[in-house]
């Protein structure tokens, strides 16, 4: 479990990353998909599997039809069993 100070640092970093992505519209789909995949990986590293799945789901939406962006859900398999994780893993296979 993360310490409260560490958790607060992570929360601030996640909010900053989400805020940095917000102004970009879908013409930047490739970049958004890549950055969202990194953000999802960071959520997973922080122990936030459901938030990682939600972020990976958004990345998959942006990556649809873009061959050069790696699937953002590959690290989630260690968190199988959570409904949000299972759903995004199924979606990743379909994309």
C-alpha cells in the first residue's frame, strides 16, 4: 500500500497528465493514444488497476485504426478478474 504522501504525489501527477491531454482534440489521436497508454501504465504501477483499465480503454478508442500505436492494455493481464480490466482486455483483442 502506498504511503499517504506518495499517494498524494501520484494523484497530483495523474491530474497534471490528464489536464495536459485535455486541450488536444482528436486530430492528435496517435499522440493521445500513446500518452494515454503511458498514463495507464503509470496508474497500474501505482496499484490503480481500474483507473488503468479506464485509461487504456480511452487509449484504445484513440488508437483505433492507427497501426503504429502499441496496444495500451498489455500490462493489465496481471489484474484479470476486475470487471473493468476484463472488459478492456477483451476490447484490446478486438482492436
